[in-house]
C-alpha cells in the first residue's frame, strides 16, 4: 500500500507555540513535516496519534506555508486532551478539506464578517486572506461577539487589524460586561446595523455557535442581505473529510466536501440546519 | 449458444474450491437452520454448502468493506485474495452504491479498492424466495445481473457457469478440465428457474402491496415534515442499528484510533449506524438529529431521496435483511407504503 495515497493518513507536526486565548480556548501553532497548502475556510483533521482526531479550520494566514495556527476550544474528548499538549509535542494533521471561502465572489465588495466566540478562528484566516490583498475589497468589516470580556479571543491582535488598511472596521460586543469592559454590551445582533454596510454591494460571512448563526442570519436578512450573499460555516460532524463516512450530510450535501461554508439559499429549506 | 457459458458438476466444483484454497481464501454459504452463512470452504462440511437458496445473513459488503478495517500503522495480517462464492443478486447490485462511495469522487479509498480488485465474486441464482424478498420492486432480480466475475445457476447436480469478466475467464482457463460447454437446453433450464423464482418474488410483492421504485419516487420528500407519521414509524425502534449493519447499501463508518499493546498507533475504519444518537452529534453538543424519529427518517431520506438525487439510484436492493433483523418489527416495505399512501397502515398482525 502506498502510504502517500492513504487518505486517512496524517502528517506529523510539531507544536511550536501554545497561546492561552481564554480559560478554555488555546491557539496552537504547528509545523507539519511536509507543508500543507490551504485556502482560508478549508478545514483539517488534527490527530492525537493512537487517541483520536477532530476537525478544525486553521486560523492562520494561508500565505504562510510552513506553519499553521489552530484555535481550539476544549469541548470534547479529543480537544480536552489536545489542551494538555505542550510546545514540542507531536500531533498529526491531514487535509485540507472542503471548498474554502470563495474570495473571487467577495472582491470589489464590502465584506461583512460576523463572528461569535471561538467562531472567530476561521474568520481570522479569512481576515488575513483579505488583508493580503486589501485593496481588492471595498470595505472589510468585522463584528464580533463574545459571551464575556474574558471570552474574547485574539485580544492582543484585534486592535491591530484596524490598522491593516483604512477601510477596515472592527467592532466588538460582549453578551455580559464586567468592570474591566468599556465596550458594547449586548448580543452580536445588536451591532449589526443597516447603516454600517451597503447590503446591495456586500457579502456577509458568519461563523459562531449554532444559536448565534441562526439569529445573525435572520438579522442579516432583516437588514436587507440576500440569501445568496450570506456565507455560513456549517461545521457538522465531519469525520473522514472526503465525503465517504456519511456523518456530515446536510440534505444533498456533505459539509466536508461541498462546504463547510454554504450560502444560505442552498441550505435554508433543509431541516435542522441550526442544530 | 453464447461461448461464455459452461457447466460444472457439484463434485468438480468442490474439488476446484479445494484446489483454489491454497492460493485464495475461499468462502461459501452454509445452511444453518433456515439461514445461510458465509464461511471458509471446508471439504468436510460439503453437505451443508448451499449454492442456491436465498441471500446469506451477512451482506457482501462485510468482505469488501469489512466491519473493522485497519487503515493506519500496525501490521496487517497478510492474507490471501478472496473468492466469495454464492453471492446473490440483491447483494451484488449494492456495488453500484459501495463503488460510488469508496471508489468515485475526488478521493478513492485504497483499502476498499484493493479488496474490490483482488476479490473474485461468484454469484448464484436464488432457487426460491422468502416472504421478505422484494428485489424485483427495487429494479433487481433473484439472480445476478451485474458485478459478478462468474455466476453459478444450480441445475440438479450441476451448475451452469456464466463468465462475466476477464478475472472470471482466467479462472476457467486455468482449470478448464473441470468445465464442459453448456448447451441451449441447460440455459433453458436455468431460465425456467429464474422465471419461477421471479414470479414467486412478484407474488410476495403483490400480496403485501409492496411499493416499487416508480411509486416510491418523491415519497420521502413529500412526507418529510409529517412528524407524526415518522414518530409512528419509529415508535418501536430501539436504535440498535441492526438495519444499518445488515444493509448491503449502508456505507457509513467512523474512524477509531487506539494504541496497540505493541504501541502501534492504529487507526480503524469501523461501520457506524445513523440510528445511533451520537452519529451526527458534534463536540460542542449540537445534534441535528436529536430525536429518534429524525434518525429513522434520515435512514429513509438517505436511501430514497439522497441517493436517487446524487446517483439516480434507490439505495435498497430489496434483500429484506433489515426487516428480518429489526427487533421492533419495523418493516421497510410498510414504511414505504405509509409514505406513498401518506398514512401509516399498521400491518394486519398488530
């Protein structure tokens, strides 16, 4: 058997750095033995050899080839153990899978990005991809919501993103404030305003927990976005990554190969998309 | 007379299986009570070998896409190529789907591909039908039509052998002394049996009013949102997954990693079942199919809506295994009837 052709095999990767983002979210920078080329929005499977694997979308710039960042919340069996991994440890990585963000459809438009919680991870890769060619986009707008100020990821970086270009705007809100927080308080839907975007020449990109995705989508429709201009990350139980294992099916699609990003028009009539 | 038809006596066939057993794993069906099971060819148990009858309890996928396949690391048992004899039409026809999933698309599954390429599949005609058989309603037949290398049609104490592939032809050529040319009279006897068993299946279909693919088209979509109907179908389901595991067209699997005693970090591809509650659940807790009726509906959606849309194929061969395996007496034919008629007709025995 030619191991290179084994789609279930992973490349070993060294953990170069671990950053604590919040109490339960860490960003791992890894260096695969063989560089993996990807497009923002595509995902990969990270393996703890002999233990298990789980799918994640890299959060790093796809122009950086040698290393990959993954921002991971401790949520299940594999991620709990991943959180114990240290600098210098070895993990496995295979991919990339899925289609990634259709940047060609975003060019010359206002890119209206809405993130919730750890959902900012794939959007960070998207933002870097946009910054690589910032003059191609009319505006780059980020609206980010976290549960509390302590749950904001990429705290150090977010402020620097606004300095990437004149037409970059960022706004953050938290569901609940605290004494350290002077910013907006309220759900992310409260900072999605008609005045802040030209919906007739814009695309919206949303990633976050299912309940947030649902209400953000309804809000975006409410302020005038078309179904086909709303790009949603439908991160289902993607296991094999190659459209064979059956777990991530949504109607006629497999999230792993036909997504994981879908425009709302494609999935709005399918059952239980928000669960 | 087609030149790709031969005949062989039962005795010579078993002698041939014996000789092939050096280079191949030869599996044949054995009768055990009313059922047939595939097991390794054993000359001492020749009397129990049934190369006719009906489908075996194991679906053919068990041999090509086995329940547990090692796909990474630790050493694999070095094994001989497989000869699987006695495969029925309702199993062979499932290869349209299994091949689609594992061989087509952007990525081929190399383990499936190797198993598929190396196996010699010898079909056999059914010599009778069971009440749960409905292959004809699913555009199949009680005899192999495709995906076999050789086919055996039982005629008294000998078999008509049909050659369908180069792999099958090579086997005949290598052991030509065991085979005689078939004559038109032999083919006529074969066709009489085929017509008789087909009529038997048709009779079972007619008596129950089992729906066919023409009637089933669109039925899942039409009733998708009738929650009460699906809840009714699922009322006796115990989510054991038996219907998934015995189904020749079910293909879903999970990947399982473990450390072996020798510290190999192994990965396995293991059959999964969409009736299990955790099948679509994600680590964050979201589950698009929280309710049992949604998971049962998903099974029917996949077979009778998804695959017709993506492959133009109703993913059921009419083998009837799921009906026999279900401890809740859920009868796929009755569910399809309920969907086509838009109401749930409880079977008469309830």
